[in-house]
């Protein structure tokens, strides 16, 4: 069932909620339990009941709207409270988008297999006491002393803020004393930075959550008259803070890149125009996903997941999960790796300089490196450099989004007769489609950007193109040209790696494309690099199995096991005559994307 949200209704909900707490100084100021927050809660309550969802509110003020009967629910939501002068999308988009999804399901009379529940958590912005008051109350993770004695960021005790509401410290503490029965939680959230926007990426998925450590700090100096105390005799506390902030930021930027340091609030005392500051109090917010840095900051390690190398046993699977998967006992959980890194292990990329080409839905090249190859050429070509599952090695990665998916599209769209023949005879439909293909270069050029381009351009607006069609063009010609276009794109990336000082002497071919001798020879002829195929072409599963075996103690070393069990069956050397012909065709292909790029952007 293809169910789409009502986008105009969602926009209206966002605009409606943004009216509560609109601040004349800019943005929205709507801390939890304030008058604007109470009005926003009332409106959200109304929208939830209008949608036909079962409304409930717990003792901490968390709001829920449920679709479905009893059972472990899948939660979706966020919060509607804001920081001072906050934005209209922060938190609200997660709640309102979740509401709109459940509302549309109700309108379509769709009955979920599991209960679905939209939730708005109280005080996720930390204006009251600590951070995440509502979600911590929901999870049964509150600190009783903090709730009973805590002061809010506005300088008032929590009990005074609650006095004007239907909630109390007792109701908050009694919200949930046990771990809630939740199947999963999904939160849509606006990006709170500029990375995705700068890189023109429409959506990102959180990979990790940085540990947060904050302090309220002070520098003590000496207050003096600003008009008579010479600069060299001053003990200016504000200058000390300024110097500390500058050097602290420089240290984090140069030594701990990826971590964040923020000096968000500064109070100067005595705070007079003509008095040298004698004391400055300031907030220090430090965030990092590095365990070493957080340990130095005395942040509890339990607040972060433990990062382990690939192939390490981390413990038995939870009984409930094993039972739901139909597994006997509690299987051992072993750390895995990125799918293409597992491919690299499975095809024996255990030493620097070895390379593979994986042709599945997408087409990927991975090259094993002894150290990260970081240079301007690879950076501008959007080449990923990341840690291999083999300890001490790195991988450089190129990507073509189309890969085998383009050939499948051609088969399913134009080759129904070959599909029927394959089903009747037990043959491979691709073999039937390409059985009459010539080994010589075709007269067509195919730009395989049917899902945008991958490396080196990452142009999401680029589209596929076919040049050279005539009335004599048949399906076999097109199919062969598709293979050539994909392989020309492969060579574009291989040439970029070579320019970036990444040397490849041999390509190990895996994936579905490795089953075609025609395509493997084509790769060798167009790239000028010998291509070999292993016995096991489903290398990702094999690599993951090797890691599992190492974690379980079956193998002493996954890399050594990969080397010992690797069998390379077929080798395809470039044919000199065809390689020269393809080199001429490739020079034309290099002109194709620049020639159609601007036209496609206007389409």
C-alpha cells in the first residue's frame, strides 16, 4: 500500500504550533510548563484526538497518541518545548511528522501488526533540571535528589515551576519505575548544523551520539577602577576567560577534530562599565564520541556504547531477540563491518595494494591501504577512506549507484521474452540477452547515471543518457552498451585513484557481475587491468562469516583464514587490440557527462 502524507496539512500544523511562544526578539521561546507550552500541549492534545488516536499523558507530562491495541509499541516523536529563541522545526517536526503519519494510517483504515505511538517528551531541551526530563522519566532513569532539590535554568526551584501546573515532583518521579515496553523508537529531527545542507544531502542517519559534559566554571581576578588601573597591573577575569575560550577552541579543533566545545553563557561581575571584571562565571559544554577524551572529562562510560574492532565477540544475544528470530539458545553476537569491507575480506584484500570490484546492485571498488591516503585529488573526487575490518589496514572506496541495477532495469523493461525462456529452460536471462553480443566495442555510448552519479561527481541531478541510436540498433546492442557504460564509469574512478597515488595492479571481481565472462573481459579491456574471479563471488557473506568465526574462536585470525581459503579461478587479461579501440571510445565517454550536465539540470 502506497500511503503518502498530506504535506500541506503538516505545514499547517507546524505553522500553528509555531504561534505558541513566538518571541518578539526572534524565534520561539516555549520552555516546558510555561504558558506558551501549556497552550501548545492543549493544541497537540486536540490534534491527536481528532486524528482518532488513543490519547494519554503520564506523570511527567509526556503526551502520547496510540494507534493499535496492546503490545510492544513502535514509538515515533520528539518534543515541542524549545530553548530561548528556538526554531520552529527543532523537536516539533519529529512530533508533528509522526502525528501526520499515524493520522494518514487512520484515514486509510490501516491496522498495524504492532501498536504505533506518537510521543512528545517533556523538557528535552533541559530548561528545567538536567537534560531530557520527560524521556528519562519515561525510561525510569530519574535522579530523585535532582528532582526534589534541583534548580531550573531560570533560577527558580523546580517545585515552584510545577506549582502552576497539574504536575508535581511526586508525579514525575512516579512516571515509570521500570524499563518501558517499547519495540523501537524513531525520531525525525532537523539538522542542527550545516553539514547536510552544505553538501546538498537531503537526509542523514545518526551513526553515533556524542557524550555531553558540561560545567559551570569561574575565573577569579580582582575588581579595579577601569579609568585609573594600568593594564599591566590588572587581574582581569574576563581576559582570562577570553584567552581560555580561544585556546580551548583551538585545542579541540586541532587535536580532537570532531569534538565540540561551546562557551554559551558568560556572567561578568560586578558587571559595570567602568570596573575591571573581578569574577567571570561561564558555561563550558564539551561533546565528543571519543572514549579517551570523555574519560579525561570524567564522563561515565556507560553513557556510550562500547566500540569494538571487527570480529570481536561482544556477548550472547538477548533471549527475547533470539526467540523472535527463531534461534535456539542465545547465539554469540560478534562485531561485523561495512558490507564492502566484508567483501574486501572475503575476497582476500588482506595486504596493501590488493583491490576488488564488486558488481551488485551498485558497483564499488575497494583498495586496501597500509595508511589513509589523504590528498586533494581523492578529496575532490569524493573518495571515501575508512578503516578496514582487517586491523591496521584502510580502504579507499569508489561508488557507482547504478551498477547491476541498470542491467536489471534493462532486462525487466525490454526483455520479457528472454525472461520467459530463462524460466522455462533454467538458463540465466542475462546470458540469453547477451548471447549474440560482439566482443568488439559497440557504436553506442551509455551514461549510466540512472540514479544520479556516484564518485567522483556525486551529482544527484544527473540522469542517464544514450547516444548513437539508429534504426539498426537492437536490444543486444543496447545491452552490450549498458555494460560498456558501466565499465567506462568504472575506469573514470580507477583513473582518479591512480591520479591520487593509489596503485592497482589487479582487480578481484565479486558479486553477480562476476558470473559473466563477457563482462569480466570487458572490464579488463576497458580498464587495462587484469581481472580475476574467485570461487566464492558472494564475498560479503563470506567475509562476515569469517569475522563471526574469528569472534567465536573457530579461526585464530580472520585475515589469515581468508588468505588460506581464497581460490582465484579465472583470469582475464586485457586484449591489446580491443583495449586500444576502447581507449578511443573512452575518450569520447569522458566528454559525455560534461556535455549533457547543464541540459539535464534544466530538465
